[in-house]
């Protein structure tokens, strides 16, 4: 009887040990919450927005990811929230914001009657999130004087398991480029209400050799790929940006 109880006790310990191990190895789901960072020039912008500068970014903070992946995501977000200024590369968001405010203050000392306050605002949205793909889109807008402001939309595609960039090559078999470009041109012409026979150049779109090309600013969605051409990229500021969407269903033969 004692021997049987001993065997039973050992069995219970083994089962309990396995259960604890399974709980430890249980995968934590990836989740996120939105947070905001904002910095204003001395005195703030509450009373007179024309005499101040502000920098603000709303962005997601993730849980369930490796700490190094979170670091990579933070760096990639910052690269899309620095107004394309190469001098800001490697700086923190606080440093970028401080430089922006400082530039405004230097400018107003030289030109005491500026045409208006400066601002930079960006929202980083989660477009797609699953176990193997995270797509973010940064939409920003800014004004630093002059006739008009600026802004754009920029995508980030990352493998949430390791922080590796996800590209079109990960989705399609070798040789897909021509088929994807063809679908892209159809989508571009539709978005711009252009006939198939209309010259891109005649409509003031500037592509090399007057041949449509896809850019590298794309994001993956649930049902396809979105490409975004920012203002000035292939047309004048007045023409505005162009967004096109290519469904995966149009490229079934090339999917991996």
C-alpha cells in the first residue's frame, strides 16, 4: 500500500511539473496600447499658437514582444517621425522634439514677426498585426513657415518574432516584379482617373522614361498591399499624394 502511494505521489509531482512548464512556455499574446509624446516651446501653445512650436507623436507601445524587437520598432517609428532630416538619425524622440523647438526659437530671434507658429504632428497606426507580421503606418503633418506645410504617410513592415524587415520578396516567388508593377499601374491610373492610353508625362507625373514604377513605400494589409506616393514624389505638391491598393487575389500565381 505504501509503495503504491509513493508511485502515485511521484506521478502527481511529474504531472504538476509538466503543467507548470507548459504554463511557463505559454505564449503571451501580442497587444498594444496607444501613448502620446508632446513637447512645446516655452510658455506653451494654449494662449497663442502663432508664437510657439509644438512636436507631438501618438504611437503604439507593444507587449508580448521580445525587448530587442520593441527597441527595433521604436527606432523604426522614430525614423518616420523626423521629417526626413538625416541629422536627426540616432537621436531619441525627446532630442528630435527639443531640436525642433530650438530651431523655432532661433528662427524667431532672427525674424521676430514669423508667419505663424511651427508644429509637427504624427500618428502611428497599427495596420496589421499577427504572429508573423506587423505593419505600421505613420501619418504626419508639419509647418515650419512658408506658403504651406508638409506631411506624408510612411509604412513599416516588421516580423514581430525577431524585428526583421518584411519585404515583397517574403510574399512572392522570384520574378513577380513585372506582374506586380502591371497591377500597380492599373491601380494608379484608376486612382488618378486616367485612361490606359494616356501618357503619365502628359498628366504631369514624373516617372523615369515615362514608365510607371512602384515605390518602396508600401504596407501589407489583410487583403493586399497598399503603396503610397507622397506629395512631390511623382508629381507637384498641388497634385497631392496618390494611394493605390493591389489585392493579393490579383497575384495568386506569384504567392509563396
